[in-house]
C-alpha cells in the first residue's frame, strides 16, 4: 500500500485530505508543519508528500527544497489556494515537483491526480 504524507497547518484540511486518500486505498501520515514533516521523513519512507505552501515557520517552498536535497526519490506535490502562472508551474515541474493541486479540490479530482503521480 502506498504511503502519503499530508502536510498542512490546518488540521481540518489534513483530516479531510486523509479521509479522501484512505478511502482511495492509501496509508496517510499527517504532519502539521514543515518541521514535523522533515522529522517524520527521517523515520518514515513515503511515496508522496502533499504539501501546503503557506505555513507558519517553515514554508512549503523550504520543505520542498530540503526534501529534494535529502530524498530526491520522494515525490512532492503542492496543495495551495495560490494561483500560479503556467510558466511558474512549469519551472516547478522542471525542478522536480510532481504536481500543483489547487484548493479547494474535489474528492475524485484529488484521487485521480494522486493515482497518476504514483503510477509514474
């Protein structure tokens, strides 16, 4: 069973995302900050990290860069309310980001995108 870490400082978002992913057959590891995410990644092997960009303390950008330096095989996707240009999105994909998921997302859309990322 594939393992996904969901990282967001809003517990409701983590709980909602976790429920959707578990119904889709995934194991979910919650984290509520960038620092917690990095600590858990030292102990847990995950297939995908779904990462909020705007968090207090360490931002999603910082976490993404640290994950890519330490564990480049781990796929990372941003989940954000921030709209970004296609050009910026392409730069992120070129830097190793697996996907950019806009919040709010619908259940089927999220599962479909996660399935696609984990197939590659």
